[in-house]
C-alpha cells in the first residue's frame, strides 16, 4: 500500500527592506507511490534498550523532485521538515533506480 504526500516548496515573492527574501504560499506538488515508516535511534542498544522513534523516513520514487529546503505534508495533514539531504538509491552496477529515502522531522510544543 502506498500513499500520496504533498511537497511544499518555498517560493520567494520579493525582498524586504534588508534584501532578505519574503516567502509567499509554497508551491505544492503531489508525489504518489510513497511509503512512510518511523525512524529509530539505536543509541541505547549497547545498554540492551530498544530504540526510540526520533522521526520518520519517507520512501519516495527515484524521480521525485525533493530538496532539503522543502517540507512534506502527509495525508493526515502533518507537515514535516526535511532532515538533511534526500538519499537517492541507484544500483552502482546495473543503474537500477530503486528510489529515495528522505528523513523527516517535526517539532511539538
């Protein structure tokens, strides 16, 4: 089973008095054929503790146009920041394009 997520890309609509960009409504793009799973931390595994969820991993098609400055909205309406660079999987010998994984994070409070 796959889900469709929405990529939110910031769009500058001008600059302020200090020449810093002013961002308007983000450009939205639906990305089909995705999966999402909890990202776990194994930092306590040496102490025989189970990992704890620290975010989400988005599994997207190889061709999905995702940049580190984008945000991702999932079907439940939650908006996540991207944590680092999207990792694109291409088989080094055959050129098979498996997909990409994108680490997502959000903040509460």
